């Protein structure tokens, strides 16, 4: 069917101005769709990265997924207990070393046991409630980005002094402490210890920077008055997206509550779903606009070419072939438009990624997040080509159904 | 007895609509192979409508059209298009060349639609056709670079592209001066000599007289059929 293409090509190339407008319509649609998609995805990825980086992918806590059985229920089959005070059990994960090593054997990633307790940090006359996490500095590096977020000191400095702590930038400012200052930690168990601040971190996440401190496992165990306590295991996976399945496997294996980062942020992630939907609508609308450009141009061309259509049909060229000539024209315009639009989209995304903005919450300067993959270009390109072909269907169908005799009579 | 190329049996064409009319009203006609038939008649007599029916451009309301022994009323649109492409060549009053295509490409169009020859053969044959019609210098020109007579001859060359057995022409000389008219008619005359069937609608009685047979149509019917085979040949 080379000659159909040749006719189509001759039509579009002999009407440069019209073709150019059509190409421009498609290119604009494609270019801005690519930019929009880049911005939406960039923002989302940036957010998820911050999320994934700052928190463990899975947190296993000593919380049980169901109420413990009452002793009577364990002793007698028929016994049924309700509305009783829960059986008192010592908190913490039993046999933490065994659990950790058995999880380590199959989890694709790193796992670090830790202690999470509530504590009070006291400096001079100020008392601030904080969440204290007792960590092993060597293992911590493998499960969190803490090491990379240190503004002063390092995680390793925890080794260098008894009861040393790392505190967040915001909290440090609030309390007026700096590296080397001495702080006192106390807990509800009536234990209190004093130690120096050896490092200051900044995650740019308010909750963490203001309400979280880190100390050695030992220090936390002392504060909890439980020398062997381990009540939390944090997991960092090689593939963050596998967190959900791994979490449910851990829960099934150990019976301890395992929360994936997706579950912990399910409300945010569901907001992303809505965002995605809105993005699809906006992109669809943009493509629709360029589709209309094609529709109008193909309508004009077919209208101008009524005589040609009539004569081709009278020569014995099939209606579908004649129609396909104009659909090919639409696809040619669409194709050039997609190429131009991809270039425009590339230019826009590169330009936008050069722009930096001041984060209103943290005050830091950062580039506008934008993220486009080659797949996006291809997908948007194919989609708009498809739209072009569809847009051409109706006008070409109408035009090629014309009865040649009607045109020939009118002309002579 | 020569073979019948085109035969009609009670051919009727009616149009319904705001104005209903019977354009062709029961035409029975036989045209043999190699015959040159001229159809004449006053304006609005239905001669063009008859021609469109004969050329499968239009479908009759009633009756049957038989082309080379094949009844056409039951053929699909695609089959009719194929039959038109391979066996019928059309020439209109207006040349209807594709304006963006050079003469040679216009002539090659039906060949390419039929797709039986290689590209090189198509070009050779197209060039030969144009040359045989005295259009050597027009081969690579666009239609708007040609004179009216040249355009009409290119249109004839295009009609002949697939070596059709039947040539149908609707006032092919209507827009031409007397010299060009003469040329075009001689070409049609020669085609009939090459054993092709030629059916021409014309107003020009002088030209009609040069046909093997003249059929006069009045009010959609054959009013008179003058056969003069021997004199013409």
C-alpha cells in the first residue's frame, strides 16, 4: 500500500502551513503532558523517597496481633474468658537474638534490633518528652539514613562516651544544647542517667528532628530497667516495594506486629491514588485538545479533497483505502507532532529541573523534583498517535462515503 | 457474431428525496466488443445517469447490468470497485487529475491500486501510454502546468492505465477547443479499433456521427438507435 502512503505524504507535504499547525497542536499536547507527568511523578517519587529513606521499611514491634489467652483458657478447653484484664506479660520480643537470626536468614535486606521507649530529656530546668531509640551504631547504618543526616558528630561517636546521645537539630536549638553539652534522661521506671550530646542530626522531618533521640542499646535498656529488652526490629529491604509482602511473612512467622512503610503511610499513599487519577484526567484533557486539532485539520483536508476522493473512488480505489489515506495523514502529522512534542517535553523537564525553590517548611533550597522515564515518552507518544488515528476516523469516514457521482455531477 | 461487452436489461434509476425523479427509465442495450457508441440527447435526458450506471459508478434501482457476461447487481461495493479498476476506464468532462501529482503519477495511480505490476513496469507502461497520446513533454509536469487538451489526454491515459476493455467517457470534449476535441475523439476512435469498447456521452452531433452507433436518449429512454457499423470501420 505504498501509494496510499505516497498520496498521504504528498497531501501533508504540499500543505505545509496546515500541517504545521496540526503538528504544533499535537506537539504542544505531548510536550506539556510529558512535563505534567514528570512533575507529578517527580513530586511523588521525591516524597516517597523521603519517606522510605527516613523510616525503616518494616518495623516489627512487640505488640501482639491478638489478645493473649487467659491462663484458664490455656488450661481448660471449655473455659471462656471475657472482659478480663489482659494477662500481664513482660513486654519485649522474646529471644530477640534467635528471632533476628532466623529473620536474617531469609529477608532480602538488613535487620536491626533496637529498643524504643519514651523518655524525658532534662536540660537545666527544661523537661521535654521524647522518643528514645536505643541502637547499635554498626547495624543502624544498614537500616536507616541516620548516618547520612548527621550535621555534627557521627553515629560512631556514641561509643566514645557513656550514655551518649544523638539529638535532632530542632530539639537542640529548643533546649539550647550543642555537641558536648550534658543532658539527663529519665523514664517512668524511675531511672535517670546523664550523658553528653555527641551528635546532631537533621532529617527535615519535624517529628524526628524535634521528638526523637538516639542512644546506645545499653543506655536504653538501663533506662527501661530491663537489661535484655529488645522491643523493636527495624528492617530495611533491598527492594522497598516488597515491604508489604515481607511484613506479612514476618508477622506470620513471628506473631509480632509488622508494619510496612506503606501501611504506616496508607493515608498518604491513598492520597497519591487520587493524585494519580487527577493527573490522568489532566493529561487526558491535554491529549483531547490536541486530538481536536487533528480532527479539525483532517476535516479541512478531506473537505478540500472531495474531488480527489470522488475520482479515486470512480477509478476503482476502495473506500477503505481512500479513508486510510487520510488516516495515514493524521498519523504522519501525529508522528511529527509526537517527535516535536517529545523534544518540547524534554526541554521543559530539563528547564524545570534547573529551577530551585525554597522549601517553605525546612527552609532548604532544593530543585523542583521532576522525573520522566523513556517509557513515559513512548507511552504518551503511542497514546497520542492512537488519539490522532481515532480523531481522523470520523471525518474521513464521512468524507469517503461520499458518492462519486454526486461530486462528478456537481463539478461538470 | 461479436461478443457482447455491456448489456443492460430494463435498467431503471430513480432518485427519491425532495425532488423525486426517474433518471433512467427502462433501458435495454447491448454493446459489443470493439464497438464505439455515442450517447446523445438533450440536457437532463438521463444520458449521464445511464453512463454512470454502465460504469458501475452508480447502482440501478431496477434492472440488471451485465459486463462481459457477469451480472453486477449482486456484487459488493468492493467487488464493483475491483471490476471498475480492472476493466473499466473513465474519462470525465472535467479532467479530475490529482493536482499535487505529476502526470506520470496520475497515470500510475490505477496501476498501483491494482498492484499487478512492479514499480518499474508501471512507470514504463505509464510513460509509454503518455507518449502514445503525444504527451512526451508532459510526463513530469503537474496538472496546472498543462493545457486543457493535455490534461484531458492525461486523464485518458489514466483511464487506460490498467488496459481496460471498456472505456466510458462523459462529455470528454466538453471543455476543449475544436483542435483538442478532434484529438481526443481520434484517440477514442483508435481505442475502439484496438477492439476496446468505447461508450461516449456527447452533445456534439458532429462527433456522434463518427461513432459506430448513436443512441439518443430522451426522458431516460432510448429514443432512437442508429447503427452504422460498416460505414465507420
